[in-house]
């Protein structure tokens, strides 16, 4: 595409010396199989969880690791690991691990992990040079959502400027879905997991490996999955969750099964792309479904507002100029971050409703304000306009850049961590000699 190409951006770090098995070289440790990657407010990327290489004694890579685009390198955070990530110990059981932990950045800049930690609770991390800067948020998810997070999903529900971008997280995939407000601690203690309104799909079946997509309306479109992991038990009927009234409704059926390794992504026109699947969750090329199916939500049957032009790039504190011949009909401007989907999880998607005003000089111009990077994580977004009846326009790509005033923490490069560890060993040996 226009000369673009994939480039090597450096290797992940090897394990700390104490985590390397005695019969292996350090180069055969560290790394991550099935991690989550979460873009931070400063534009760097946090790698969380995943299995390390066979020379690593840990079942899960519990080091916090960040990629710095400016340096083009991965760096370990701090000199120690965070032992509360599931699978820190060397255990064979697949129930005690952290594959694709369900993580979201909240308006305060913290990284909230909605899948339970080793202590059974859910926690959030304050991005800093301290890998232990975690705080407990609430009890772990209700029964059915404990352990391996792969079979279920979580979604950060729309962040609305009229509610000061207060975050709510939806968890679904079992018979009952729940929401949690991770920053809304109560007088009596933790925020509770609250059951959503009842599902209308007959029997409210388990939907293992669900595909959940934020729509420009603010609704969550949930499709794909099976009740058992086998294609014969696939759920072809989709569902829609509306956070505005906490309700579910059942939608039409897809024509293809979307099981393990399937994908759903929002398209610029507001449709949802579906592709991939492994028949009965089996590996290998023979089990792969290479078809693509497109879902068009209800608003494709309506006359939609139009965008004739928009600012292509803006930073926090700046404005987006949006030209539309339907300016008088617009009641909301929303941005949806472009997604990246795997294993029933889209860690990048987030919908943000931002304030706007109508230009006094041009009747076709809307001027929207760009909030800070803890709300609008740096990256590419689709901008949509909505009318009073909730009908969205087609989207336009907009780049949100990183504010130069955004606080950036300094992760120590791996060589610096190694030097500190060696210095500690030398000091310990010297202390023993002195005795």
C-alpha cells in the first residue's frame, strides 16, 4: 500500500535472571504468547500477560513491559515483577493463567483489568515506573467469568462528556451480563457488579467467544460464538445491548458460524465486518473459515447525516472543524477508536462523545473540543455525527495526537535493570564476605 511495509521494532525482553530455568539460555526466556496490548495515554504500548518461552520458569509473563515508539524499543517497567497476575508461579493448570487479560484505560489514566487477578479481585495500575503501583478496585467478576478470560469479553461503554467521561465496563458471554463502574466506589466499599437488563434471546444461552463491537449509536453489537465451543452449537442470532436504557434485543441470524479465532471490526460506513473462525476450535488450515460477512445495523434503513469535511489531525486542547450540510440536525459528535480484534476481545475500541458548538460564521460548520489523552488515547479514530433520533453519519478518519504536556513515565531499559540486579548480587556477596 503506497510503499508501506512491516518493520522490525525490536524484541521483547528476556526474563530476569532469577526466572530463567537452569538448563536454558536467557535468550530462550521472556516473550509473550497471547498477551494483551494496551495503548497508554502517552502513546506507548503496555504488554500484559501471555505465556513466555520454554526457558522461563513462569507460567505467565508477569513482567510489565512497554513499547516506546520514539525509542523503537521494548522496556521492562521497574526492577521487579507484579506477582498478582495469574500464573506467576510455575503451574500446569490452564485455569491459572493470564491470556489476553481484559484491560481498559480509564479517564484517570489508569489501566483497569476487568479479568480477575490471582487474589480473585479486579485491580488497576497507575502507569509509572513502579510495576507494583496497583490498587484493588472491586471483587472479581461474578461466577462464570473467573479464570481464563478468553471465553468471554469486556467492553468499555461510551464515555460521555456530559457525565464527565465516567467509565462503565460491560462483561458478557455467560447467561447473565454485568456492568461495573470502576471509579465509582461506594460509601460501604467497592463498586458492585450489577446485572444488566434481561436478554431476549430465548434461554439466554452462554455465548462462548463472543464478538462485541461498539456502534456509532453507542450500542454494543454482540455476535458470533457458540454455547460449547463446537460449531454445531453455534449462536447465529446476534444481540444488541443499549447502555442508554440497559436493555437487550435479539437481532437477525448470520449465515456463517463465528467460533474461536473469529474477528469483528467496525467499518467507516458503520457496518460491522466479520471474518475468520476455527471449526470446533480445532487448529490447522483445514479448520479455517476464510469467508467475510458484513452486518448492517438498523440505521442503514434511515437517511443519514453527512460529513463533507473534517480536520484530519488534532491534539488535546485543540478543536476539530466539521463541515456538514446537516449542521442544524446534529446533536452529538462521537469518536470511535479504530479497533484491533483477537480472541473475543478488542482492547483498542472506545467511543467518546465530545462537546461541540455551532459556528456563528458558517451555518455548515461544527466546532468540537478535543479532551485530554486519558480520554482520547492517541491514535486513529472514526468521527461520526448523530441526530436527535440517534442516526449516525458515515465515519471520517481523524488522528488524535499526544499532548506534549501529558505526563510520561520512564521505564528502565532492560540493560539498566540487569545492572541493578548485578549490583545487588555483588552487594550481597560482599556482605557475606564481611561476615
